[in-house]
C-alpha cells in the first residue's frame, strides 16, 4: 500500500507505528479552520452523536446507615456527575493502527472511515503523533487545571453489565468527608474507563483512540470547547482519492511551511495505494 520512495521510508514507518494517530475530516474544515489557524478542537463530550454519551446517566446507590441527609447528598452527587459530564469534559477522537487475525490494519486505510468522516473520499486524514499531542496537552493544559485521560476504545455488547460506574456507594459518614461535588469527581475518576472509553460493539471497526480532558474547576467550559496548537504534533496529511484538485497548490504550500509529509490515498485497479504527493 506504499509508494517506493526511499526518502519517505522513515515517515512510512511512522505511519505503521503505535505513535501514529489519524483524524478524518472534511477538506473545508481542514483548510479553513485547522490548518489555517494551526489549532485543533476538543469538543464537549455532550456534543457526540452517541446517546450513551449525550444523554444523562441514571445511577443506583447503595450503602449503610443512610438518613435523610445522606439521601439528599446522593441525589446532589448524581446531579453533579451529569453536570460534569455535560459541561466539564472535552474530547477528541482519532483512528489508531490495529490488527485483525495477525494482519495489520492501518488507521489511514479504512475506506468506510473515508466515506463517513472523510467527506466521501474528498476530505483529508490528518496524521498526528500521540506522544507529541500528549506533551502539548501537558504543557498547555497541565495537571493543575485538567485531568487528562487517553486510551483506545473498548467495544462491548452491553455497556452496563460487568461495570460499577452506574452504582454510587456511600455510607453514613461519606459526606462528612466529601462534598457531593467532590464525591462526583472521585466517582468519575474511579470509573473513567467505563464512562469515556467504552462503546457499543457496532462501533468496533472505527478502532477509536480517544483523548479526554476533565477540568478540575467546577465552572462549565465554553460551548466551543478548547483548542490545542498542532504545529509540533501534526506529522502529515493524507488526501482522499477524490480530494479537489483545485486545492493541491494550497495544501502543498501548507505542508511545505509546516515541514510535514503530504500523501494521497488513491484507488486503482481494485486496491487502495498510498502515494507520495509532495
């Protein structure tokens, strides 16, 4: 699936590595927003199109020695969890390299992803370094302001069975030590994998890698989310098979200025080829 340009070998190896992350988007979004501003958006988790994430969570609660005050605080904790998930969590999603039956599946070479997220092969696939994104986030949104989670998505038939994230455990003295808000934050941090990194099995072919930022402040984040500078973590751009030719000069200039590699995901004679476009 690779062209035979020896001077591109190091980048081709990077594309196959665990450090490579791939983000499909429309050509207009890439050119007019991401590449022009060199900023990449992390959106509110509440803005996804998955009802598991945009709908409020329903919780059960268990414990001993409850009284009216504990029950009141448990209800406040439930409200706070949903408030945090709705207004204090941002995310961005990528494809990662994976394998099936021992055969590698590269994040850029998924025709269905090109069709669904890459504007029907007219869009682009931005190639990032996972390590460099992590370093940028640590520098710009360090641990003092945000809790940062990142992992590959796990896919399950049932998102509730086998998980305790929907069950709050509190005893009589729990809220003598914690406010309902702090209790909510601790619960999210304890069960973040079930809350942020699980999806229904039907999504499994997306091989999603997700990065989550949870603000430590109790203030709601702006509806526009947050943005990170991508100059140090964007490593290449891959054009879809039907990317508009009128934009070739512009995209080449962008890649030259950013010192990144430009490639082309081309379909010919029954197979997709990754070709150099620089």
